[in-house]
């Protein structure tokens, strides 16, 4: 954004706030750029998820060990989120995101060339750590660059881009791996991610560098901090259950009674497209009717879809997965837009805290629920995930209760 555009923006708003508002060119370019950042990052992050049965065969590891190639990346991402956010404050969010994307692409190449399971896990760890600089910073960048009037909608659009990245990467990898092996699938994914990175680089507008005033800082109270602590339990629980469902559903679909090929089973990830619609819709709806009702509705939809996957009918399993995914992304888009509103003087730190627990849940439960799979097969996974949804609901209600004195923001 040029200095002239910034001046015009400030003159056009009585509060002199230069942050991007809905309908402005900067708002559109920011959303487009962050869409492509999410496309690249989410494709790379979950690149091995549709390949887990192949990795089991290639390296002679069990389902829980194969799932570690996903969990080690999300765990490293969670651990690197806070340091990345601190580095971004000093070096600039845009610079950190760009460098981190390049490192992640190089790590993805190393994954495709890995000669052993150990090397693959190490390369996936490096990839996850690099993506901590992308996903740990991107949400904070949206939170600081977008005016509160459009924050819910913008965060919803960002999450929608993440869903398309997730489904594109998974489906591309599974389809290519069917004829080129798991290594060929990862190479194709890396090329896809590089193209998305280039578009992000070109589209992203210059930061507006907005700093909250003293009034905004005064609003940072004890209740809001407690509310944020409660809120970040929501992504920890819901994301943990969500990743576990996709990790172990692959094993269910490729074994009796379904016996699908890896490529056909990988098409289940098309269910992510349901999240593209619901995340954008939920973000806008949360701005209008409040975040708690929308978040609880998303959790309820998750539970319904999860229970439907218990069916022995492949068609109903797919329907249940679509419903489950739609509910998850509605809840996630709502909660992620809520976090920076709870700390208006430090939206970047609030978003970084959210992202850290989001991926911590993915790492912990994405692997831990392997024991539920081994001990109780799919019903065991469903029971464990249902319990996590319950925890997320209780945390959301607690966050709402703690932030009630500040209802206008919550």
C-alpha cells in the first residue's frame, strides 16, 4: 500500500485507523495473498497424511509410527510458533513468512529423497519448524492488518484458503503417488507449493504498521487474559480430534470391508472443501450474531458427522466425514477470529497463542489416538474424538463467560 493510499484511507475514516477494511483494494489483496500462503503451507504440512499406509509398507513401521511423520511436523510447528512471532515483531512478519516458506520447500524436497524412516522424520521436523514461521505468523498478520469491522470475515477467508491448501495437497499427493510412488507424490506437492508461494510474494500489500493507542492497551484486563487461556483449549481439543480422524480413517478405508486403493481413499480429503464454505460463512456470521453461538453450532455439527462415520456404508462414511469437516472449520474460523479480539492491544500474540495450541493438539492427539485405533478400531477413535469435542465446548463456554464484561468484542 502506498503512502498516498494510506493517507486516503485515514482521511476516509473518522478514527484515522489505516487497517484494511472490507471492500478496499488492500483488504482484497491481503486476503488473496494469505490464501496462497495457506495453500502452500497446509499442502506441505499434511503432505504425508494420505501416504501413511505406503510409508508403513516402505519402512516397515506401524500406523502410530507412520502417523509420527504428521505429528512431528505439527509438534515442531507448535514449539516454533512463539519464537517465530517474537522474531516477526523484530524483523517483520512479511520477511519471516517469506523466508520460512522457502525453507519449508527445501525440507519438502529432503522428505522426498529420504533414504530411511529416521531421515524422513527429521526432514518433516525441519519442515514443521519452518512452517511455524508461516502459520504462526500469518494469523497474527491478519489480526494486526485488518480492521475489527472485517476481522471475522477476513479470518474466515484465511481459514477457507487453508482448507483448499489442505485438500489440494492431500489429493494431489495421493493421486500422483498411485503411479509414481510416495516420493513422486511429495515432489509434485513441492512444485505445487512453490507456485503458490510465488503468488503470495506478488500479491501481499505492504504492512500498514498500525499500533493500538493507550485506550486499547487499557482494555487488556485480567478477565481477557483468562478468557484467552480458556479459548486456546478449543483448538487444542478440536484440532487434535480432527487430525486423528483423518489420520486413521485412511487405514479404515484401505482395509476390509472397504479395501480402497490409496489413491481412491485419498479422495476422502475432498471433504475439506466443505470447510472452505463453512469457514468463510462462519467468519461473517460470527461478526453479526456473536462467536459463541456459531462456535457451538460448529462443534455440534462435528459430533453429528463423527457419529455418522460409524456406519458400515461407504457412502454414509463419506457423508459423515463431510459433515464433520464442515463443522470443524466453522468452529475453527470462529475461534481464530475471536482470539485477537480478546487482546486488542496485542492481537499478534493472541493469534500466536491460538496457533501454538492448535498445532500442539494436532501433534499430541494425532499420534496419541493411534492407541485408540489399535485398542478399539474405528469406534475407539470415534469415542476419543467425541470426548475431545466435549472438552472444546466446555472451554468455549468458559471463554465466553470470562469475557462477558467485554461482550462487544466477544
